[in-house]
């Protein structure tokens, strides 16, 4: 710790922070920003007047870095040093250094707009440009005006354009912490490989056979490819002649890995053993793995993109930016001179790659963000004029406003409603928080809480959400309930209900191919959501939230009805001629039920006429994931509302032309007015 580059700058940092309310700190990944800055300011006494908050865009980093800091300070995690991520708060009265997910800090500011409990707020990893960190940047600007005398804000980044952030904060000082990077030799492929998995495998084995000791870090795009490569590498390493090269350990590293497996990358390898770490872009800047001398860079990253004009998500494998390529290469030169093998030609690096990664705010659905901003009640608050470092498109802001209007979170003039205010307090996406509120009215809150918790934890429920495991859920789990013909939400409810009846039996989960950790997480999330709902409703909730009993058809009906209100913007009508559905939004799309759905049946006649869906995802084709049958009489009021919608009023008359307004008014889909979304390559 003492030899981390940032420690040499301790005095300078303290001096600059003392004199300025906002400081930007740029330092090479691994220089000690995440683990040391909080400790430096703690030593200087900043925790006497409040807590030091360090925000992280990724859950994994918040947990692992706080664990490390607790270790360095010799305290128990959760006491002086703690972390708070969505649905998990490991802090106590004693906590004075708190690592938290950026979204958690946003939510805290709803109940305490001045964030008075904090003396220092460090926005870490700002270069990741996560949606929530971007919003926090705008919020900090306001907060500094209110609390200039007793709040310090630090913005740290590995690569960020420091000048731009400094300008955003009235030219605040920028401190550069030079890292001690060793030279990294770059090798390019002559051409792009047909399979970057095979090419990574070959390069890794070549390194193992020919190169001196040093760990190898391989960047892949996602869990599926990581698992495949780990398996292939294991086989190949085992097939090498015994004694021909040193031993090898192969470790995966990605966001959905259980914490106990993640920490393995931080312990040093046994002597005379080379580690192969097969990682997603999480190892680019979020987590620093020591001992890496060789980097293999596929040149790709998996990115979730939202298209506001279709309401559709796609999980695209896209080229990394040049900044990312440099970061990846830099991982090789932390302890010794290193080598980076780029599996693409140098022309691609120099001419094809974007300079920097597109910030998340420009590729996400903004309904939750806009609702949050509206609920802050900032004076003169025009959402379209919020102070963003890089503004989102007006199209995605309008898409968010329309969605919020349809689910009653804002009124036709764009003002937040009391429903909207309550929704903003729930740590859920707007569709689910609206569903919970409606379910409370219909007396099925207990069931809706289960569904919301199951959906929130879905990624950890199954051994992975890859194509193969999606199929597994359908075929291997034939003992699991089938949603009684009403779809996935009801199935999720029934699965939880069965587990509940076994008294949360671990073996039952294993027998049914469900991750025990995931199911326990659901139970925990459900409890927390129930407590938040109790708090919001000040005890006036449906008393049955904790009662254990078997669901009736009436409960299912009420739940489906509540879902139709929460998902009013995610509605689709059966189109028998097209053998699929047509979304009933502003720009209708032809879509299909996702193959993983329980509603997907070979007997076409069985499909319901109207459904709501949790999300639209464009892979080989546009699909609706997690689908629930709803009834025509529930759909009618939504269609009426759609007809009345006037976007220029919603966004406060923000620069919309007359024609656009007219166009949007008649936004009710016509039968022939259907777009088919462009399919994308799904290499998940
Ligand atoms: O934030 P920055 O990238 O500048 O560095 P850091 O995350 O503070 O990492 C500083 C050192 O702590 C590195 O050598 C990491 O390998 C180590 N570290 C660790 O061993 N375990 C963690 N969970 C986090 C960091």
C-alpha cells in the first residue's frame, strides 16, 4: 500500500482538497485512487465531521474495494468501513468510510437532498461514464453551491478528459497522479480472426509455452465466452507434455461471479505457476489484478443499448474505443515491462475505433432517471435543460416522459404526481414500482412483491442467463410450475411460492436447477421491498404481505391487472397473420415471445390476445422477454390515454415543432404502421 503512486502525492492532495470544494484526480488504474483516497482524507480528519462516501458504478467493485480497505485498516467490514449496494447495506453506526453504488447515493439524496451525513463525496471511476455517475455530477454541482463550506467533492478517473470535467465545475483544479507504468510492447494480428475465442486460445497457449513467467489477462465479451474459453484452456493446458512448461491456474472474472470466486484473483498464485485470468471489461479499470504481464485483447465489448424510438434493448457486441484499448494494454505493464496482443490489425486501432466510449446516458432508457430528476423538485426544473456533462438525446428524454405519463407518474403537463413521488422512493424500475402500487390497491401486494423481487434477481437465479441456460429453464425444469397459462410473471410467483412452502429448502432449489444464492437473494429483496412499501405507506398497507398461503385464480387476475397498469408502455397485441405480436406503443414493432418464455407454445392457438412484457430485446429477432397475459378491457383505457398524449405539453413545450406535436398526438398505431427492428448479432 505504501508504495502505491498516490501515496507520494498525499500532501499535495490534502492541500488541494483543503483549498477547493471540488478536485479532479486523474491517475492510472492501480495507482490507488479507489482504495487510498478515502484513507488519506480519513487520516486528515475528514471523518470527524461526517462520513466519506466513495461511489462506484459497479457492485462488484464496491464490495471488493471496501473489503480491501477494511483489511488495510484492520477493521471488520461493515463497521468503520462498509458498503451499500442495491438491496444490500453493510454499514453500521460506526461507519465512517462508505463505498456505495452511484444509484444508492442518488436515492439517498431523495430523503436528504443536502446529503448532510457526508463530509466528502468521491465520485470514483468517473471515466466509466455510468448513467448514475453522470447524474451525480450534475447534482454535485448544485450541492457544492449549497454546502461549499462543509462538503468536499472529488472526482477520480483513469482516463477521463479532466479538462472537460474541470470546466463543468468552474475550472476546478486537476491533479495528475503519474503511475509507474512499464513499457508495453504491442502486437497486432494481420487480420481479424474468424473466431476471437480460438485466436485468444492459441495466443494464450503460445505465451504459456514460449514466454517467461507472468500472468495472462484475456479480455472476452461476456460470461458465456469466458466459460467456454476457461474450459478450452484447461483442456489444452492439461494436454501439454508434463514438465514442458510451468503449472497454470485458469480463473474467470465477471460481474455475476459469486464473491468468493471473485476474490481468488486477488490472491497471489503458488510459486512456479502462471495464472490465466479470463475477464470482461471489468478488469479494464474497475478491478486491478496484480502480476499481469501479458494481455490478450479481443477488441470487443458487450454493450447494452436502448433505442428510444423502438423501446427496444439490444445486447450488442461492439468494438471497444481507443481509450479502452489503451487501458487494456496498460494492465500488462504494472509490475514489469509487458506485452499486449491485439487480435485485430493496427489499422483498426488507428482508424476504426472510436476515441472514447459512448456514455451510458446516451444509450439507456431514461424513465427512471427522469422520474428521479422530477422528484427532486429542483427550482426551474426543466428536465430537458438539466446540467448534463453530455446531454442525452431529446428523443430519449421524450420517450421517458411518455412512459412516465402512461403509468401516471407525471400528469399531462409533465408535473410529477403523488403516485410518481412514491414510485421514485422504490429502488425499482418505474414499471415495477407502479405495479406494486397498483397491486396494493387490488389486495395482491404480497404476490407483486414476489414478482418484483424475482425479476430483480433474475440474473442470479439461474446458473447464467445465456442461451443454453434459458433453454435449460424450460426443458430441464419440467417439474417447475408453468404459470397456469398466464405467463412468466405468474410462473416466477409460483416458483417462489413452492420454495416458500418447503420452508426455503436448499435441496429443493438444487433439484429444480435454481441457484440457492439467487433464491436467497430474492427472499431478501422481497423483505426489503416490503419494508420500504410499509414505510412509504406508513403502515396502511395490505396486511397480507407476509402471510403465507396458496395463490388463487383471483390473486393471479388481480396481479395481472396490476401488471397491465405498471407496464402500460410495454403492451402488445397478437397478430395471427404475422405469427407474433405488435407492440402498442408509439412506434409499433413486430415482435415475438422469447423462446425462454413459458407462454411460448407450439399450439399457436393458445397464445393470449394481449400481453405485457418486461423488456424488448433485439437479438436474432426482436423478442419480448418475460411476458404476461392481460385482458382487453384493461388495455382500452391505456389506448385512450395514448390517444390523448401531447408530447409538447409533457416536456414543457421544449422546442417541439407543431408538426411533431401533431404527429405524436395521433400516436395510436395503425394496423399497417409496423416497423421491424433490425436484428443484431447475439453472441451472448
Ligand atoms: O483506483 P485505482 O485503480 O487507482 O487503484 P486501486 O483500486 O485503489 O488499487 C490499488 C491496489 O490495491 C492495486 O494494487 C490492487 O491490486 C489492490 N487491490 C486489491 O488487492 N484488492 C482489491 N479489492 C482492490 C485493490
